[in-house]
């Protein structure tokens, strides 16, 4: 039984060519009330994905381009003195939106990074003892340039943990690229998109995802995966308890998107690399990338024992 | 690998248990020499002695061999061979160092266990062998294990092995064709029990009567005939020398006639205990065909080709009246009336006084009968000794004796009265065993009576004992226990049965023994055929082989299947893993190349099976699996296991069908698509 989110996924696939798995994961992260970290080179369609997503879901979308001099207030908002009313007035920053594209997050200073990530986690902004709630749903797509580029501040592990999934778009395959070249920029089509759903429904979907059943047998599997990441000699840093919970949450969303009311090991396996790769640090002799490490760990744990 | 002390000790214990019933039957030195070897090894194990020297081992072998040669001197009997087996079995303990030595002992154990059946095939022996088998299994479980196994675990494992072997045993017993021996084994020189002999001189049956061992049993197909008519005939004694009656060694063999039993005749089964004699006793009168391997002689004796050294069972027919006989030739008549009158002067004068020659044969018999009835004869088991001619003394002086005196004397009287007469020995009466539904005849039921030839009628049975002591015949021997002679006689059997309870106990025991002999020991080819016919009337003897083979193959497949299941299960911890393996196994029957890594979810299997009815089935069982373990559907584990078994069964059937008919499968598969 296809889930009610399937039209959204189909529509996104129509705009962003040749990236079905990434689109799937992005929608999944949104439904799981998580955020997405895209690690990729510029020009791979990150912005297109964010824009298309918000357009299809009928969500408001904003974008922050991070540079070294972007300050927390530039993102979160600030109190300013309103001369007319003689009061301090809170001015919402770009974070007050439903879909936020945080471009090149690792180009800005840790201070600003931390401010954004805190807002992401708590879904609220506190300034001068006043708490401002962020809208529901709130979904961040952060992009990160690969580390080897100059002028970056790599996100610390504790911060990376806040992203539910990380993915990389990569180059499109030949068919998609040819289509891209012949049909021109797909971004122009975003304007014509009719929203396939509405924010209220998205919240309802999110509530449904929370109801997806996780059986003991499955929890045991997730536990063993997490445990293995902590004890494997390939791993310097394993999954935190938050990482384990993220894995379950993502699996729930995946199960719901596949039209089920219970999580199967295949759900866990489908999301595991995306959920775990940015949370793991491989040992010096281990695989080079987090993706390889995650794949290896996955292939070392039995589904049932 | 060196054997630990506990293993050596358990092997020794096993050896002793298996050798015990054989030691009982063999000269004491066999037991002593075997014990010496085992004791030596035991002392080494206990650390009380250093390892035995080669000198001691060679010496032991020499002593054993010399003793064997001196004792038996011949290898034609089976005893020296069994003794050799026992000695070799015991001697292995001298060389019991490594695990492979232990295996040799264990394998020999089964042969030694079978050796006791050469001597004893009773139920008790079988029970003892069962104990031996169980013990051997337990010891071999222990020997095969590196650790010391707890007794409960040991018994559990042993029981499981035996339980697995049981169906195979059943199939082999029921269906494996009973083959004649491939080579002749010299019969054990069994000391046959005292029984009837082919001669009768006064006093010999007196010994018999005190013997309470079982002689034979008769189970009737219909109603059991009354006590008084149950005469079991064994020997016909025609040669009389004035003191001893003997059989006619020159009795002619009658040609076998194919003669169907008459309608009114009664079939019965006769189970003969081994007695070392070559005569087959039968219930008078014989009707129809007599068994193969048995000859019918002119004196109404059934002679077997070989002595009965083993319990044997025969199917015979009985009729109430004798068939009308032809007349005697003059030479025959002469032989059957042959008697030397000089031996019995008093009898001769008495007969002359009766003016017998003017009487008809019937009248003569009545005269003789009257003599016994009026002569104050007494039935006694302890008759006084005869001083002169035993016949004269008995008839005119002591007038006290038992059946053999009466029969012997009456036959002599008949011959002197010019009536052809002979003595018949056998059994009479017997005791009905209600539990077993058969009549048992013990050696004390031995009896002797007279047959007198009457022209135009044939042989007429005359039992002089009935003239004097009708109780002996009408109420069985037990009634006679009131007689004075019985009080002193060695009347062991009945005295032991004082209480009714004890009597019933013995009867029950013999009934069980009867059942064992009938159903187990004598389970032969005919029974096998009857068994397979019970399944289907068209089957015959040759099908038992096929059934045996088929059943064994099925059995092995089933055991191998569950064993492989068990092997895989040993690695699995949870029921989820077990069920997963079971589903995977089923999938492998359909598609042998299907394989699933333990790290792959079970629904991955679906990609490995070609679509069709099998994959639909697989899909549903996987859906069930996921529902149980992931969706939390309430479903009983039993029900789910049942579904998995059904799935495996379907998978096997699909596979077999494909193997059996590739063409059919392909077309049907194409049709499915």
C-alpha cells in the first residue's frame, strides 16, 4: 500500500533527476522531525532539492548562505530598539521558517554553527529570556562542503549528531545529466509546482510516523547495531544513545513511507548508512569514509540471533 | 588422546555387565582370566600399579590360549568360539590406552551382547540385552565427550539416541526378510531337558513327573477341547522285551499325501520347547497336512529331521475321531503281538484261566478292564520296587503304580491275549492358561497309554490309568495331590503354588513368556506377509524387502532432516532465528542456490526464488514471520511453527515434483506465468 507521501516523492523525482534515494531520505527526515545534512560539492542540486521540497509540501522556505562573518543574530533574529514604540522588538531571523536551507554551514564560525544547531534541536530560539517558538514543521537542510576545501570550520561530532540523516547528492547519472543539459534548469519549474500537500497534513503525517510499531525483535537488532559500532575495532567513535534513537526514528519514517505500521530490519538497513555515517569516526586503520564504515558495520551484524 | 579414569572405569563396568550372563554358562576359568585382565587395568587407573609390562600381557594371552585349547580341544562347537570372543573382549582392557581402543571395546560390546542369545532367547535375556544396549550407548556418549557429563545429561542424550534408533529397529524387525543363515554355525551343545524318551521301562516316568518345566503349549484356533480328550502323542513303543518298551527303529516312512484338513477339524498352534528329541508331539488325532521337515512314520509317529534344540512352533490340525484304518498285514500283526510268555508266568496262567480265545476282541478288552477295576489297583507315584518280573509283580503283587505301569502291563496283557497292542507316550491333560489363551503341558503331564488294534476299526486308545484313577485324566494331575503318594513326592511345583495369588502370578508369567515366544521369537516370514497384507492384500513376501528399504530410506531422510535442523539450531539463540532458518531451509528446497546472509533481512529471499506458486507461498510465510516478530500480531507460536512445517513440506513437494518431472514442471511454470 503506497503511503500518502508517495505523490510528494514522485513529484520531487520529476524535478531533481536521478536522485530517488536522496529525495526519499530527505522526505523521510522531514517526516521524522529530523534535519538533513548534505555533504557535497557546490552545484549538485542542493538548493533545488530544498526549494522543490518546500514547494511540493507547500511549506515556507528560506535560505541562509553561511560565510565566516555571519553572526548568530543574522540567523536566529534579534531584539532591536523600536524608536516609535520605545520598546525592544524581536525580529525573527531567517530560521523562523518551515524549510531552512543552511548553505555551506561549515564555512561559518563555530559560534554561529552552534547557535543554529541549538535552535534546530530545541525548535525554539531564546534571546534575552524570551523564548520564541519555531514554526511547525521545522526542517533544516544544511549543506557542507567537503573538508578538503579551504576556509572551512568542520562541524564537531556533537553538532553532527543533531542531523538525522546525512547524504550526498553526487553527480547525476548520464541519462539525468543529458536531460538536464537539454531541458535546461529544472529550478524554473519549481515555481509552477502545485503543492501536493499542506503543512497541517505534514504534521499529521509526522504524528502517524511516531505511532509506527517497533517490536522487541527489531529493537534488539538496533541495539546490536549500536553496540557493534561501539565495540568494533574499526570504529573510534560509535553511535551515541541519541544516534540509536535517531536510527529508530528514521526507520519508523521509512516504514511509514513504505506503507507499513511496523518497522522491519530492511527499514533499519535502508536508513542506517544515512543515519550513522556522519556520527561515526573510523579508527586510523579503518575505512576512510563514514559511509564505508557504516556499510561495513551493517554487514557485520546479524538480523536475528 | 589418553583415556581418563572415569572412561576406563565405565568401560570396565560395561564389560562386566555384558560378560556376566556368559560367565554363568562357561567354565569358571574364563571368568577368572577375563577378570584378571580387567583388574590389572583398573589398578593402573587407580594409580596402584604401573602400566603392565609386555611380559605380563604376553603371559596372559598364552595362559588364555592354552586354557582354551585344553578345555575344548575342538573348534567344531560354538562354545570355544564364544569363549574366544569373551577372552578377546576382556583382553582389550590390557591395551586400553587411547580413545580408539575404547571404540573397539564399544563395538565389540554389541557382538558380545548378541552372543548371549545363542544360549537364551527368553524375554529376560532380551531385557538384559536392552540394558546392555542402553549402557553401551551411555558409555559411548561419555567416551565421545571431552568432559565428564552429568548423569542426567548422559541419560538424556542416550535416551535420545536410542529413541532415534527405535523406528529403525522396528522396521528391521517387522519387514527385513528372515534369511536362512549364510553359513552354518555349530549348534550350541545344549543339554536338552529331560523329557520323553524313546524307551519306557517301569520307573522312568516317575522322574519326569517331578519335573515342572514347560514341555509344550497348544493354542487352539477355536474352542479348547475338554481336558479328558487332550492326548498329546509323541512316541509309539512297539518293541517289548519283557521289561522295556522301545520304538520300532525300522518304522517305515509314509509318503506325504496332500490332504486338506476336514471341515470339522480344529486348527491349533503347537509351541514346542527345546528337548533334544526328534519327535514332534501332536494332539490326537492328526488331520490334514503335517509340517514340512517332519516325516510321518507307519507307527503314527511324526519324526523331525533334526532334534529340536530350539523352541519351535507348528501349525497343525486336530480331529476328534481317528480315520478308518486299513488292516494289518500278517507280519505286522505278528510283530505287534510279539511277547515272550516265559517272562510273565503268572500273567499267562491268568489269561489262560479267562478263556480269552473264545472272546471277541471287544470282550477281551472288557475282561482286561474288569481286571483293573476289580483288582484294587492303586495309583501311586511311589510304587514299591518290583522283585521279580515287573509285569507280574505289578499285576498280582504290588498293584500300585502310575500310568506307565498300567500302560506297560496292559499292553503286555493284550499281546498275551492275542490282541495287537502298543504303548504310546506323550502328554495328557495340561493346564489352561486363561491369560495366554493356550493349554500348557509341563513335563509332569507326561503320560503313557495303550493302543489296541481291532480289526475293522483300527487302533483304539485304551488308557488303563482311567480305570483305576479317573481323576488323573478327568481333573488333571492336580487332583492327585490328595493321594498318599503325593504327600511324600517331590511335589515342588504345586507346593510352591500354595496360595492362589502365587498360582496366578506364575500363570501370568508363563502367559507373558508365551506371548513373547509367539509374537517375537517366532515372528517369521508368514507373519511378515500377513502384516504387509494387512496394509494391502495384493502385497506378497517379496514386497517386505521393498517396504523395509523404503521405510529405512524415509527414516534416514527424516532423521537427517531433523538432525540438520538441530545442527543449525544449535547456533541460533532466539525463536526468531530458528523460524528464520526453517523458512530459509524450505526456500532451499525450491531453489538450492538461494542463500541468505545472517545480516540480510528475510524478505531478501523473495528476490532469489523465481516467481510462481512457490514464491507466493514464500511471500505469505515471510509475511507471517514479519507479522509475528515485527508487527506484534498475536499468533500462537505453535500455530506459527505448524505453518512453517507446512511451508517446508510444500517446498519439499515442489522440489520433488520438479526432480521427478522436469518437463511437467517447466510447462506448469510457464502456465503460471
